[in-house]
C-alpha cells in the first residue's frame, strides 16, 4: 500500500533515519566532535528552541548564541543538515523568489524591491564571511552565476533581465551571444546566449551546513540531531517540545523546517507552503576529452530559462551535477523513473555525455508560497513562535541571512520595519490544501507547454 503523509508526499521523503544518498554525503568531512549532542534526553530548558537543523536554524542558533548570548537549543529530526541544506545543488545566488523582477517592483514598489535585492546581496556576502570568519572550507567555485537561454526566443528575456539587474538594482552583469558563450564557457543543444550575474558562487552545501553547525556549537548553542519533535504543547508562556526521548521547554520557538514542515506539528503554517520536489544526478568524473567535446571551460553554476528549471555545474573533481524539477509523489518507484528521465534529459542537452554513467541520484524539497516570496515573521496567534522559510529554490544564501534576521529580531536588535516587505508576514493559506498535488500537476503541465514555445 502506498503511504502518503498529510504533508503531500510519500512517507519515505520524511524518513529522517534514511540518508539522502547524495554525492555531498560521500564527499563531506564528518561533523566536528562535540557538535551534535545526539538525541535530546530528559527534561531540558532554554530561552529559545529551534526546530530544524538546516541553514536557517543553524544560523539562528549561531547568531543567538554568539552575538546575543542567548541560551538556545536546536532539534533536528535527522542528522544536522539532513534536509534541503544538505541536498541542494550548491548555488549561492539570488533572488529567493518566483516573481519576475518587474512583478516584484509592481507589487512592492521600487524602494522595497531595492531593499529586498540589497538584502540578498548581503546574504551572499554573509555565506562567504561565515566560512572565512569561522575557518571552514565550503569548496567555493566560480565568480557569479550564469542564466542560459534554452531556446532562441528566450535570449530577449535575458536582455531585459540584464537591464533591470544593472540599472535598477546596481548589479554587475554581462550578456553573451550564443557564439561568444560557446567560445568562453560551453556549448550544448540548449544554449542560445547567456547572462552572467557576477554576484554569487558555487559551494559544497553539506560542508557549509556542517561548518556552520560546528561554529554554532562553539558559540554555545546546543544542537541535537535525531531529535524529531513529535508533540508540541504550551502552558502559560512556556512551550514544551516533546521528542521520543526527551522534552525541551522554552519561552520562544523558531520554526525553520522549510519544505519539510509537517502538518501534524504546525498545520496552520504547513497549509500555507508548497513543497516541490527537486532532483539531482551526478556523473562519474569526466575526462579531458569529454569536457572538450562540449567545449566545457567553466566552474560557474548555471541555470537555464526553462520554467521547469534545469540547473547544473561542474564540480571540482570534474563530476557533472544536473538538477531538475519533477515527480509529484516522492515514491521510490517514481524516483527510479525520475532518475532515468533526468539521465535522458542531460544527454539531450549535452549529447556528448549521453552515455556517461551517473553515480548518485537524490532529491529534496524546494519550498514555495502562493505569493511567490519567502516568509519571515511571527505566528498571528502566538507572537512567541517565529518562522523563516520558503526560499523558492535559492535558500543557500537567503536561509542563513533569514536565520540571522530572526536572531536579531528576538534579541530586539532590529524591528520588523527593517525587514524588506517581500519577506514579511505569514503566507496566505493555500485554498483546499489537500489539493496541492493537483495544483502542482496543473502547473507542471503548463510550464512544460511553455518550455516548448
């Protein structure tokens, strides 16, 4: 019998005892000794409890402990960094939204749009500074990111994007024709020119998560992996988070669970989120002749203009990472089919690599909202519960920034007026949340049609 959570997807997607199966897990150094205190045990108290051990939660814990000397404890259902923070493609980039830049300006106004974009320039810088200041290696690659036209008619979109990014938001960008791009970066069947945004870089996402965890632990945060919250009670001003082996009591709680937010624990928030499966394959190391066959000469992370996004990058050991959206169930059977489909897609876009073996396949959740922007705020019915989530596929930079913002808000160092408007408040509830899979099915069909235009 197929098992589905109320959380939309097959139960195995929420099984924190199962490894992701990612290349990152095989390549990352282990957590520093003493970073993960192990499953919570007994009855424990703290000032702020964090649910979720990814970039958002770890950054919040780090900044609460280091900057504000606040007693903080973190609970993660799997190993630290088990969720999207250890599964993503390692694109430290912007912006964390599904709006176009024109839509962003129209909805929020030019000043707030500029504040939003400036905050995410700061977010990219924060990732670099965290690794440098705390002395951990994130295997940084490339200077900027590439947005590649996958069809001839899509280059005009990049011209418009370049105009807005440079003239409205002050970012350094450069356009390349198909011929110039092929000469300097790579060529493929879906390359018709590109836009180089010189902000951002590639990184090893699990190295970043584990380095940030170690820094948080050194700062005094108590981090408990394999400590799933199975019940949540509140008496007076005290929250009580219950795991299978212990209880954590706190006056404030941060929800930092992103696409893994469970209806069983926080239905009022989960029903406002749309988790979308993103899938990644990684090849064996490519030879020099194979690289030359596609004219591949770059370490820049790349994504294309498909609505059903393809994103890809060359890793330091010349393995090729290729990611795509897709799969509506998360079942093991559909995972097998999705891997085969992605191998075929990669071979279509990069025909000289169509027979290259893939060594890894994994998947995780991109978290979205119906308003198409991230969310930072307090629960309307309980101001002592805070949240930051829904980064729309660009959380590597945004999530640590959002975690720091929550820490500063809780410490009363900033106010919500200092957070750009696109982030603010709880997202709208999804009409008939049980139908979210059907909404996604319709959206994926529409985007597939658009990508053929």
